C-alpha cells in the first residue's frame, strides 16, 4: 500500500519487517479498543473473589482474564474500579462482558481492512517519510473504520422497543 518492500514475516531482517513487528500488536489492540467489536466480546463469570481488596470501599476483588483489553459491562453493577489486572466491586458473583485481544483468524475481513489502513498510515511516514501519503491513509483509515463499525453493528438483531414504553400513548385512544 505504501510502496515499500513486501515482508513475509515479522522476523525478516529488513527495515520493513522490524517496523511492522514493532507497531503491529499495539496498533491492533488500539483499534480493537476504539469500539466494542462484536467479534471481540466475551462473557465470563470471573469465579471466586480473591483476597479482600486493600481499598475498603469495595467488598470483592477479582482477577481479569489475561486476554482482557477492557471491561464493557459488569452484570448487576453500576460501580467498579480497575486496579491493574483486578476489578474491585461490591457484586458477587462477578460476571463481565469484556473486550478481548483476538487472533488474526478470528478477525473479520472488514476489521482487517481497517487495520491495514491504520498500519499504512504509520508506514507511510516511518518508511517513506511521506506526509501526504500519511494524510491520505489517515482519512482512509477513518473511513474504513466507520464502515467496519457499521458492518459489525449489524452482527446482532436490532432490539425491539418494549410495548410498555407506549402505554401512555395507547391509553389516550
């Protein structure tokens, strides 16, 4: 995309491979964290609480899964705090929906395309020292990310508005 030499592996002994190796994982994780991508969400019960938390405002402390990038929701709890890889809450049991770091095999093509443009933006400046190309890829990355978000949002059915919401309107006849 940027006009640099192709690489076959991140471990190749080329400038391109070394750069790709240094930025790929961070760029992928950052793009995953931009949005609650359906393909990257997981629901889990965190199991038993760890020892009592050192912060006395919370009753329970749980260990987060190793692939957790961020918490989307803690079931039945409005309040919690994260300290390192632990979540502190007053809820037991702790069931979370979290965003995980996924393997490339689990990434849909629309996400891969957006990721490619984000990487191209970095490579255009780092390898080609071309600010014009970087700006083009920056706009393309934003556009592809928006398209990917639209596609990802369609991966679940639309939620029906409960009939209760219209009770007052319906009673007026």
